[in-house]
C-alpha cells in the first residue's frame, strides 16, 4: 500500500516539516520535567514524523533515514535503557529503579540524580515508542506484504 | 437533586460515553466499529479518572516558576492531583497498544475472509 | 440479540449511576483522592526529584515501575504486530 | 498388643508396582523374562506378607505411615487381623493365578499380553493396599487404583461386547467411588479423622440421620464392587473377560475388595454398637438377603458357565455381608472366613471354566455333557468347588457357613438362617446338574471321550486350590493359621462389646 | 474552568461518539473518532490535565487515527452498521 | 542479591525479552535456549522467594525505594510465592516444550513468537507478584496483549477467535480499571495493603460496592467464568499448541489468584461474605460453570476443544472454592490452582504432541495411538485420571478439599455438583482413552498384532516436559498434605 | 569536478545565446533602412529563439542532472550546518531556557536531527542566493495578502449577490516553474487566495478549481506565477531577464568549486 506519494505539495511540505517535528519531539522529551510531555509523547511525535515520511516518500526513501533493522534495534534499545537504568540501581545496592543511588556515580545530589534518572528513562521510552509506533504503522499499512527492497 | 445532577455532570457524560462504547463493542457487527467502540469505551474511563483528579480552584500539576518558589511552602490544594493523570497516561498507552494489536488482527481477518462483518466471517469460518 | 446487548449495557449503566450517588462532588478539594497519597507528590516533588512537573516525577520516579510496564506494553504490541503481520520473503528472519 | 512400625507393608505394595513397571519395559521382546517378573514378584510379595503373620497372631498391629495427605489423614498402612487375612488370601492366590494365567494366555496366544500382566500386577498392588490400608482415605485411594487397573482387563478381548462391559464396569464402579468419596468426606468433616478402629469410631458424632446417610452411601458404594443386587449388573457382563481375570475379579481382587470395604465400614467405621443403636444392621441384612435369594434364582437361569458362576459369586458375597451384619462373634468369624474359603473355591471353579474353554472353546453348560470323561481332573476339582460352595463338608465352605448359621442364631434371627439354607439348596440346584451331566451324561459328538486335559500350567493351579479347599475344610488352621487370623479379627472387633 | 465551555465540549464529545458508531462509512467514522479524541483532549486540557491532553492529542487523535485510517485503507470502507 | 529476588522474577525475563529480537537476528536458533535460560533464572528466583517467605514471612519490596503507598510495592506472601512457583515452573515447562511445535507451526516467526511468549510469561509473573492495584492492571495488559497476538497466529479461524478475545479481554480489563478508579476515588490509594486498611470504614458506600462489582466482573471476564466465557473456547482451541499449553492453564489460574486477592486481601473477607452475597452468587455461578463445561465437553469430537470445555469446568472449580469462602474451600482452590495448572498444561501439551505427530485432533481418529505414542498416551491416561479425580493423582486432593468445603457450609447441592462433574469428566476421559487404547475386533479374538503401527513417539523436547509434568501430578498428589501444611494453610487469609 | 563541467556547459550555452542575440541586434541596427533586411533579421532572430528554446530544453535537463550531483557532493555538510542552525534557533524559541544543561541538550538534539534530516529540509533547492530568495519571499508576502484581500472581497461579492453568479470550472495550465518548492509556493498561494483551489499538480501541470471566470482570468494572466518564479529565480528569465542573478550564481559556484 505504501508507495511514495505523487502529490508534490505533500512531499515538499512534509520534507520541510519533518525536521521541525522531530526537533519538537526531542524538545518534548527533554522538557518533560518542566512542561507537559515526556518520553511517551515525544516518542509518539517522533514516530509520527517517521510515519509522515513513510507516507510521503515510501518505504525505500524512508529507509534511508531509519532502516527496518534500526527500528527494531531502537525498540529493544529503548526498553533496555529503561530497564538497564533500573538494573544499575540494583547493582548500586539500591532497589530496582531507585535512581537516588545513581548520585554516587554521577556526583550529584540524590534529588538531581533522580531528575537525571527520569531523563534517562524518558529517552528510553522515547526510543521504544518511536520505533514501535513506526513499526506498527508500517505493519498495519503494508498489511503483511514483505517490504520491497529490504536487505536481510 | 438538581445539585446532584448538575454537580456531577462529568460523571454522567462519562457513563453515557462508556455505554455508547460498550454497546458498540458488543452490539456492532463490524470489526472496525467494534474497535472504535473500544476506543470510546476506554476514553470514557480516562475521562472518569481525570475527573477524579480535578480540584476546583487548583492549577496545573506543574510547579510554577519552580526556582522562585523554593522558599515557600507548597499548598496541596493549589495543584491538581497528578496521580490520576499518571495512571491515565499509562492507560492511554495501553489503549493505543490494544488498538494496534486489534487492528493487526482485524487486517489478518480481512486478508483471509475479505470482509469485516462478524456474521459473514463466522459463516466463513464454519 | 440486539435487545440483549442493550439490556447488558443498560444494566451496566444503571450500576454505574448507582455508584455515582455516593461519589464525592466533582472537583472537591477535600475528596479522599486528594488527601491521602497525592499531597506528597505535590509538596515533595522538587525536594525529592528536582522535577517541577509532578506528572513526570510521579510517572517516571514514584511510579516508574508502572511506566516500565507501560513501555513493555508498547513493546509487546509492536512485537505482536510484527508477529501477526510481517511476512519474510525467506525463512531467515 | 503393641503397634510395630515396619516398612514391610509398603514393600508388599511396592513389589508388585515395581514388577508392573518391569513388565511394561520388558514388553513383548522377552516373554519369559516378563513372566518371570510376575512370578518373582508374587513369590516375594507372598513371603513378605507371610513373614508378618506371626506378629499379627500375637495381637500386634503393624503400622507404616508414608506421608501426610491432609491434616489428620495420612497415607498409612495399618495391618490388623482382618487386613492380614485378606492380604494372605490375595497374595497367595496371586501366585496361583499367575501360573494359571501364563498357561492360559500362552495356550490361547492372547493379544496384548504385556498390558494384561501389567494390569494384573497393578491390581494386586492395589489389592494389597486395600488390605493394609490404615484409614478410609488410604483404602479409597487403592480402591480407585484397583478400579482403573481392572478396566483394561475387563475390555481385554476388545470385542464390542467386551468394550460395552468395560464401560458398564467403569460407570458402576466410578459412580460408586464418588459415593464412597462423599461418604468419606462427610465422615472427615464430622470427626476430623478416618482412621479405622476396631469397633468403629463414629459413635457419638453427628446426628443419627447423617450417620444413617453416610452408612447408606458407603455401603452402596462398596456394594457396587461387592455386587449387591440391583448394583450387580456389571459383574455378569464383565464375564467376557479372560478367565484368569474373571477368577481374579471374582475370587480375589475386585469383589473381595468390595466386600472387604463393606466389612471395614460395618466393623471398623461404624462398629456393632452404633449399628445396633441405629438399627441399621437389620436393614442391611434384609437388603442382602434379597440379593442372596434373587441371585440364586438368576444363577439357575444361566446357561453360560461363567455367568452362572458370576451369579453364584454375587450370592456368596451377599452371604458374607449378611454374616457380618449379624454382628455376632460367630457371624463375623464366619463371614471373614468365608471370604477366604469362597476365594479358594470360586477360583477353582473359574479355573475350571477357563481350562474347559482353553481346551474345547465351550462356554455353555448345555454343551458340557460328558466332558468329565475327557477332563476328569478338572471336573473333579469342579465338583470339590461346587460342594464347598453349597456348604457340604468336608470342604471349607461348610465351616464358614456353619459359623454364619450360628451367627444368625446368636442374633436371634431365624429368618436369616432360613435364607442361608435356601441359598445352600440353590447352590446344589445349580451346580450339581453340571457335575452330573459332565460325568454321567452321554457325551456329545465333539467331546473326545478320552483323557485330554488342559495344559499342566492350568491344571496344577486348579488342583492346588481344590486341594487347599478340602484341607481348609478339615483343618481350618492348616494354612498359615488361616482360621485363627479370622477369629482374632472377630474377637478384636467385638472386644469392645 | 468555565462551565459553559466545558458543557459545550461535553455535548460535542457525546455527539461525536454517537456519530462515530452510527456512521456507515468507516473512513468517516474514523475521522469522527479523531474529532472525538480531539474534543476529549480539549476537555482534559481545560480540566487541568495537560499531560493527559497532550498524550491524547498525540496518541489517540494522532497515531491512533492514523493507524485506523491505514487499517481502513488496507481493508474496506464499507460497513453494514 | 537474595532480597532482590522478587523483583528479579519479573525483571530478568523482561530484560531477556527485550534482547530476544536482537539475539534472534544474530543467531535465530539461539532464541530458544535464551528464553529457556531466562525462565530458568526466573523460576530459580521464585523458588528462592518461596523459601524466603517460608523462612522469614512476608516480603515487602519497595520499587524505586519509595515506601508504599507512594511507590509501588511488591508484597510477597505465601499465596503469591506459591502461585509464582507454580506459574514459573509451568511456563518453563511449556517453553521447553514449545521448540518443535513452533518449528512446525510458525517456522518463519520464531523470534517474535519467543519474544511475545516470554513477555506473556513476564506478564503473569508481574500480575502475581505485585502489591499494587494499578501495577496489576499494567501487567494484566502485557499478558493480555501478548495473549491476543499468540492466539491470533494459530490455525484457521484463530484471528477471529482472537479478535473476540480482544474485545472481551478489553472489556474485562477496562472494568477492572474502572473498579480500581472507584476505589481510588474513595480512598486515594492504590496499594493493596493500604486499601485493605482504609476500606473497612467505607464498606457502606455505594462507590465501594460498585467498585467491587466491577473488579469481580472484570476478573471473571479474564478468567472466562461461565456466563462470560464466550471468547474462550475458540481462542484456546485455535491457538498454536504451545500457546494453548501456556495460556489455558495460566491465564485462568492467574485470574483466580487475582480474584482471591481482591476478595480476601483488598476487601476483608467479611465484606465479600456478609455485606454482599457475592460468595453465594459466585458459588452458584461456579456450579453452573462446572456443569456447563462438562456437558459441553461431552458434545465435542475434537480433543482440544473438549479440553477447552474441561478447562471451563475447571475454572468453575476454582471459583467454587472461592465462593465457598471457608478454610477448606480456599485450600481447595489454592491447591487446585497448582493441580489444575499441572493437569491442563500436561493435557494441552499432549494434544500438541498428538497434533505434531498425527496432524489431527479428532477423537475418533485416535485408533492405535497407544502403540504409536505409548509414553504420551500413558501420560494422557494419568492426567485424565487426575482430572477425573482418581487418587493418588493430585486432582483428587483439590476435589477433596472442595467437597469438604461444600460439606462444611452444608452446601449439599454444590457437593453434589462436584461429584457429578467428576463422573462427567470420567466419561469424557475414558471415552478418549477407549478410542486410543482399544482396537475393536469384530467379535473374533484371534490375537496377534494384526495392525502393524509404527512407533512414532513425540520428539524429546516435547516428551520430557510431558513426562515430567505427569510425574509431577502423581508426586504432587502424594505431597499435597505436605504442601497444604507448609504453604497453603498460611496462604489463606487469617480469619478463616 | 562537476562544478567545473557545469560552469563550462552553462558558459557554452550562454555564449551561444549571447552570440545569437548580438548578431540579431547588429543586423537589426545595421539594416534598419532596408525592409527586407529587417525581415531577414527578424527571421534570424526567430530562428535563434527557436534554437534557443530547443537547446534550452536540452541544456536544462543536462544542467539539472549536473546540479543534483554537484549539490550532493558539495552541500551535504553545508546543508547539515544550515539545518543545524535553523533547528537550534527553533529549539531556543521553543525552550526559552538558557542554562547550560538545556542548551547542551538543544545542541545535541539539533545535531542529531540535523544529521538525520539534512537531506530533507534543504534538499532539492536550486542553487540560488538564499538571501535573495528570502528577501524576495518577504516582499512577496504583502503582495499575496493584498491579493487575498482582493479576492476575498470578490468572493464576498459573489456570495452575497442575490444571483450568486458563480461559474465554477477547472483550469488546467502547465507552469514554467521548475522546482518543487516553487510549485508548492504557487499552489499554496493559489489555494490561499479565496475562490481558487489547487487540486493537483502533475508533471508541472496545475489543476485549479476556480469559482468564476474573473478569478480564472486573473490566474491565467500569470502574475502570481511570474512572481513566484521571480522569488526562486527560475524559468525563462533565468536565461534572459535575470542574467544578473544567474551571473551571481556562477560567481558563487566558482567560489565553491
């Protein structure tokens, strides 16, 4: 189903908008501490920008920006960052996800360590959500057809 | 009585929405319609939760000018209860995840039976 | 069948309305939900997590494990969609 | 009068279990080895059981607790005289049946022999468990194993008829099992224990109606295996099974397990005192007298030899229960001893039926004219068995029936004496024509009027059992103090009275 | 919180919900659902739940609608009810 | 690290699941040992947890170092720990078993299958171990989503079955969520222990009543209790065999666990018993479920579908014990959680093995199966006996406690239903055994092996789990007294 | 490499053009008295124009091809830098926080996004003086607004007049614009103007729905197109009317080359 859009307007506008959308997504992730938003919303927006690319430029062009493999790597990587941060706390003799314990290795106060921990997991969430949203959209819109030109 | 009805109109609306969604889930035959109903149903629950968190006269659950306020004591009643919001973030995520899986299954069904009507599919399965 | 569905729906609605009767008023700052657990999130968020956005601090710290679960839900959904729909041209995959 | 903890009861049960597994793994590849396992196990088992007899006779109780099943109930073996009696009987008859089965299956070249021997061993294991069980739950566990293990033996022939018989058997026995379970649970919730106690442990617990209800469902439950009339239907159908199986079913394992269960319920759970109090014994006795009379009549009407034997079995089992239901020393003594004597006699009769079938493929009585000339040893044994069943001295049946008759008198119930005598007359009426026609009637064309016995593997066991029947009739204590075991059991139960 | 505004949105939401499940054309239904989500998120924003509103806007009204549209394109717009 | 064991039970398979796709790309065949490793570690941790609980009592683990009710708490008591051990062992067994059947049924999707499979197990662990109402919901959804996907990749008709499961499952989960919301609204807490402390003052409130209703209905939907069971038969019948083997035993057991938690931990037992006639209603529904399941099973000609209905009936047993609400009844339920998990997992694995070898599940096609697959069929016989309730297999003992519980409350009809269902089960299973073992000879018994059947036993990765679970069934039966006295009697709420 | 080739090629083409023009002019001047000479000169001029349009077509393709390759080789880094700055400005506008932490974060994010999308934001833009384009674009906007107001009034008149004299029809015209960005600007301008909507663009052909004749005529007049072309320094005038601008491009190209 997905093929590159013929409509020049959509192509051009999305081409120009995508970087800004993505930056906005990162902004949302990074500023989750101060304003609404966070990893999840940012991730969804990132995913949406990729979906936009996919719709307008088709799978092959989109893969130049994010390949099928890196989607899957990102989806695993994100949750791994999250659970990994939790696990590091465990190694630092804290409970699981007890970021306060990170203050020891980050040389900041526990509250700030928690803040940084939050940022860390937001990033993880963002990765996963982005990759998964993209991949779900890809699967649903392609409906089971194998991607045309994916290299295994 | 009037107070009872007016004072909780949020809850009434949420019940109405939920019933609409619920009916679509169990009463409609079209799979996409069912999914739409599911969406409405879950959104209604989220509305309910958000209504729980509301506080009259309170502001967003973000400490305004955090650095400036450092010295002052924070009034609990000044901020909306953040916990239901957190829960609902999770619920929304769950919602979209369910939506994705449901759609994927719906597409599988369509690819196999070329229809989205439940009765026709059941006929085809047999 | 339609009637049956409607009846189920109406019964559920009736139960919900019944429950609504005892609910604390909407937006009441003294409702139990606002008094028991959440005050700590509101008052201590800066002090304990250095994060002014309470939603974020609760989401990613106090109840971080829920969020891990939530991310896992998304991950599961993604894997599920791949499992359900993606077909590989060759067996290796 | 001490309690001795010993692992022997467990060993006695396990030996056969191990044998069963070995049989299964040896399979068809090495028939001799497989049957060697059977024989070896049976002999080991018998010697283990026998080694415990002296202790029991001294009045001891042998106990072994394996594991706690629920609070208050353990998987426990406790051997007293009654259990010992049944144990000795079963383990001894297994040796003989094994020998006979080997002869039987080999000469008929049966299919699925491994399964046959496997289930046989399993049955015996379960029977031992029943005999040695220390409480109702343990007994029930082995009882159910027995039920399931016997089923493949019933449908063994795998004809349409055999399968139907198997189904019938299962329906009856499993339903009964559930009734028993329900009864046990009621008892447990009333008393918190199910340990057997000579003279019963239920008195004083619960209202009379509940106790009556428990008694009824337990007796009905065990009564199914004991083939009490109206619940007997499975037994004649199960006669399609191979003859050694019938012999085992009817003489040793299954029906005796049922009767044993009834006895346990009557004597060890409720106890004479309580039964008197609740007036249940009389009801029970009337109930089984009905069986005695009707089954006798049925037996007269049968032409198939094994079916006739089956109804005779029903008759005798009912007699045993009736004897016990008298709740008098002689009655109980007679009942217990009749378990043994009937076992020896009936197994003889079934062996004979099997031998005839193996040799001539005949199953109907009307075809047996003159067969005595062809198979004199076999038919001689048959005559001894038949006499014993009918209660003619010097065969052992006489002694047991004598005691039971005494028991009825002690209980002052002449009616039951009359029932006993009537049944004896019927025994004569349905067995003696066979003996007469087989020896004195003119043989039919296809009977070869010369000595032509079944294989020795079959004839020797049936001769042995016949001879033992006679010996027991003359010296009741000859066989490992057989009679003494029975009388100590009776004494202990009534000790409290 | 402005009650009138609140009430108007709530009514819109209900109308959208009913329309979404009654419209026979699936694509329209999905679009209406998107509108429903959007109104919902407006309402939440108005109730102070900015985070939830943001998420709803990006997820339900955004990705969710996109997924539904993709699915409808992939399958069929026709619906019997 | 021992004090971290409760969280490791969940976190290890979680992390492993995240890595599984990566591993799968590197070496596809490593996925299988990878998840086995993960589940083994998890099982190990759960056993450690159980031992710790037995030695030192209830474990409280505070995730993120936040004290409850502010943070999420793992509260592991006897009940949790026991169910955890069961669930982890079962999932490990099924994981070992799944190798061949996945290779056969889903050759192209092994990586993702194993990933989702592991996530499914993780979801179960998370549900059981948590002490927080909302956390439970999250893990419930993980398990459900994974379940939807795993079912949908089954045979013909599976997607539709799965779709109906999605709808019903979402309704159930949403009702649960709604119930949690109502509770939160009146108490302001999500922690189970905290709720248990706060709720008694509010028992008169209509909100609490509604919350309770919705929680129970939600869980009952997930559990497929009788009137809400519509999704279950198709879903579990059509799923791939290893998925049925995982989901069918565990989803219902886990839901039963949740139901016990809600009824007797979050709410005080007297609320569930006296304030509302819940337990009475539940026990009658359960009785209906038992009979319905057994009768429907009788009507089936397909073995797997028959087992699915048997499962419905087993759900009835579980709920019946809860509904009886006394010591024996609950003991029965908890014991039955273990026993039924073993029995169902064994049965569904056996069906899978039969399908693997013979390719069909019609009972009437089972002729000579005992020659073809002697060990599998022997296992089937033993498991069947256990389901029927023949001692000394474990199925008997749970039934024993349940009947005892029914007798204790003088619910004669319920006791009668239990007994009757045993008989119906007996008919069911002996019918199958008859087909598999008896080769009818048209009247003549000439003997000899007339039909030469090639012995074709299931592959070892299938056979070993089947045999070990079967052995476990007998062993657990014999050990049930020990289990009851060391674990279960402490798992029952103190007031019984 | 490409750049030198490119320059040579364009230089060649221009030399031809200039030659032809000079020739024609000279002929026109010298033979102004003679009627037939003038006619001859006119014919020559016509033929040169014919030649030019042909060669222009060829050259255009050739140049475009070369331009693309050249751009890729040359500008990926420059694009990256430009994108980065654009994005960073955007970030700062969004964030409004100027502490080190957030700025660092902004830099990191911008770098990442710029790396990922440098070929999107500034891709495909014909080489032109950015400053010129921006300046022209800004001056274009007031004009556009003016147009919008005008047509607003017109449409209001149409809508409010009792007869409703609308005459909807679809215009189809091919444009002289070349780059997608200019197409999009034109299309959006058309759409923004009330009364007209761009329905589709296919291979440089616009399909525009117009509300009545007057608006359609306005469009046909091509002023808007010309202005857009002017912004992006495209179409014919790149060769003739905007030689200066073009020259500037070459200067720039030489500098980069």
